[in-house]
C-alpha cells in the first residue's frame, strides 16, 4: 500500500520531515521512488538484475507463457534503464495493447 501511495521510506519522504533527502547509494539530490528503480549505482543495478531473474524464474515455474511475461520484463528493464523498449521478437497484439496502456501511465506509476 505504501508503494502505491508514494509513502515508501525514501529520501523524498525523509526530506519532508527535515532529514537528508539524497540517495544514500549514489548521492543523487533527491531519492524518489522512481530514482530507486533507476539508480545507476552498481549495487542497485545488481539488485534489479537479480529481481528480474527471480521474476523470470517465477513466471516460468508457474507455467506463464514466455510470449506473455518476457515483453513485460523487458518493459520493466527498459523503464529502469530510462530507455525505450525494443522488442526483438513479435509480440501478441493483446500483450502489445497492454504494454501500450501501461506505458501511458508514465514511468513512476507503471513501476508501482
């Protein structure tokens, strides 16, 4: 619930209470929820990479077709890297429509 409402214990929230609001990993001037997903510090990148691997394993183990989950994981990765998604393989029309709808939310809300 805190993630969805933007209430996570980030530097942004701490700044509202008079504390330091910069990112403790890289020193970025304001650690927002979006910055947590896009932080360029190596340990943060490795954490995200491991999370994506766990997501892939979970979906695969639960029988979700790759043509459904792979495009979404690529979309998450591209959003975390602040780059446009580039699909190399064909994407089913329904999945493509869902991805387009998610992209319209904007990076901050999509990752929530």
